[in-house]
């Protein structure tokens, strides 16, 4: 197949989407397909960087939505009729009309920003410009006919809030973009020390995120506070990622004196694997997700996961994860954390053969999220779309 991947510009702050585009490019190329990567160049944005963040932001919009479409219109005309145009993210929707008349597929990751703009997520109010921007994106990808969603929940959201009908609407779960598996205790301890995480042999509780509202980091702190108040010797909490929100800072400051929070950020995949492997439990009480990659990563490393009993978290965690209720919008953290705390204590009580058996089950569950399986799922949809176009 001849495939053109549309991807976010490199000057965008996202890390997960460039990784996904790079994964598609490398894996599809390795299977013998002819793959090109199209993304906006930082022409105006690079010149505006010295003028401040606002100027660079608006210059980036000109690069993405004025200059790049002009280039794409000319480039599309030079592509053979059997070229498949693949959008690595539905947020690239404004470019979809440029190739809507050609074979195409849109990868849909999550619609949290759109749902927020529609007023459906009270935890994340959106201003006027944000609402206009999300409608601009939706107006573009609504012109697509073929979609691959990363979870059944994302597919439900797609059809409920954006695209009522589609020719193709498949679900292909994400594949792990790193070979996560349990690391030997000594190796994990060495990597943690090198990263500056001084923890003892008893283990620790773990959370990883970029601090987005839907990750419910204040809920993580509230749940840890329950553990710190009830345990004679509470485990430390390791927070991976930048968590500068005032609500998080104030919650940490209010923790009992026996609590200890260790912060890590900008660590590589192997150090993250060490964190998962050495942790006693992974706390992931998200309000929402598109998929929830860390759930699979932690499970694959033999770390018990405590997450929200709502889709897609329970879709991804399946029978391997441990579940707590979702924090209701507007509810107090204290009562919610107190109700969830017994699940954490039950997980921490897993020891010996029971823990080993659970780890075997978790490893078996995670096999369905292998990267190769995801790529084969994408290729099946791609082939189907090309066959339909040629019919």
C-alpha cells in the first residue's frame, strides 16, 4: 500500500501523538508499505518564537491552517489514485476536507476536548475561543467516512457527538509503544536511585500523568491521604509527571506528617518500567480517558492497578484491574476517597502465591494489547477502505 500519514506539527506540545505517528510510520514501513509523513513545517511559527508564546501560537495556526493546506492541495494531485490518506488524530480534522474525496481513514483517540466544549464535562469549562476551535475541528472530520477508534467508549462518543453515520467505524485497541514487562527488583531499584527516587524495599504507591483535569490527581492525593492516616507505616507516593496545579499542591501540603511524596518527571521508558515493576499499586482514578495506556503498561509490569469502574478504564483493565467508583462531578474528595480506601488496602494485602497468580492473569490479559496486533488491525481496515474505493 501507498500510505500518507497526516500528523501534528513538531512544534505542538503533545508527546503522545508524535509517538503514535512515529509508531505507525516505522511499523507500516517495516511491513513493506510505502509510507510518507505529512505535517506542517514551522515557517511562521519559528520566526515568531522570539516574540512571545502568544505570537508563536498564532503563527503556528497560520502554518497549520493557511500555508500547509495550500501545500497539501498541490501534493495530493501528484499522488496515485490508490493512495490511502491516514489521519493520525481526529484533531487534525480541519485537513480532512482536503482529501475527503480520496480513500482515507481517521484515527480517533478521545473526544474529551470536544465534549468539554459542548458543556458535557462540568469539571472542565471551556471558553469561547476553545468552543469555536473544537467546532472547527469537528466540522472538518465530520466529512470523513472511515474511522478507527481506540476504544468502544471513544467510538460511542464519536457517534454521539460528532459523526452520526460512517461507512467504516472500527475499534482497534492501542498497542503498547514500548515492550513493558516486569523488571527484576535489583535492576528496578538501580534505575529508581539514578532517577532520584529514594524509596525503601517495602514498595510505594504510584501515579503517572501530565496532570490533565481528567486524570483526577487531587483524587490520587486524597486516596493516598486515607492510606497515610490509617497505616502504621504508610508507603510513599511516587508522582511521575509535572503536577503544578494549585489544587494538587494544596492537597500535598495538607497530607499527614507520616506521608511522603516523591516527584519524578521527564523519565525514559525504562525508568518508567522500573517504577511500574517496583510499585505496590498504581493509582489511576481517572474521570475520563480515551483509552488509558498506563493501565496496560502497569499491568504488563505486574503492578496492581486501581482505576475507575467506568469505560474505557474497565474496558482496558478488564478482569485484571481493581475498581473504585468515579468521583461524581461536584462531589467532595473526602467521602469518595474514604469509600475507595478499602480497595487500596485489599490490593496491598495481596502477597505471595495470590500475588503471583494475579500477575500471571494480568500478563495474559495484556497480550491483547501487543503492538503487532494493533498494527494488523489497522491494516485490515486500511485494506478494506481501499477495496471499497476501487469497487
